């Protein structure tokens, strides 16, 4: 199973994990509220940042960024 690491505030982590856990092996990391959040993926045995986002970014925008960037990087 493909692995991803979500580094975000607690509220976003739970929502992203719920959406992504069906396709990915999800690991979670908590960051402070005003920090930059990111999703990393284990692509070709290297941890690569797939997308970065603000802690107040909408879930829809985060998912769009993630899906587009993951598809580009995993080719």
C-alpha cells in the first residue's frame, strides 16, 4: 500500500485521514496552528513533499492540490 504522511493541525488531519485512508497507508503528525502544513508521500522509496498548504485552507482545495500533484509525481 502507498504511504503518505500528513503534517497538519489536528482538525485537518482527521478530515484528510478519513478521505485518504482508503487508498493510502496514512501516518499523522501534528503541527502548531500557525505553521505551514504539508502532505508527504513515499514515492520510489523517497519521502517527497506532495503539497503544502495553510492551516486555514479549505479541504476541497487541499484535496485538489494533493490529487493533481500526486498523479504528476507518481508517473
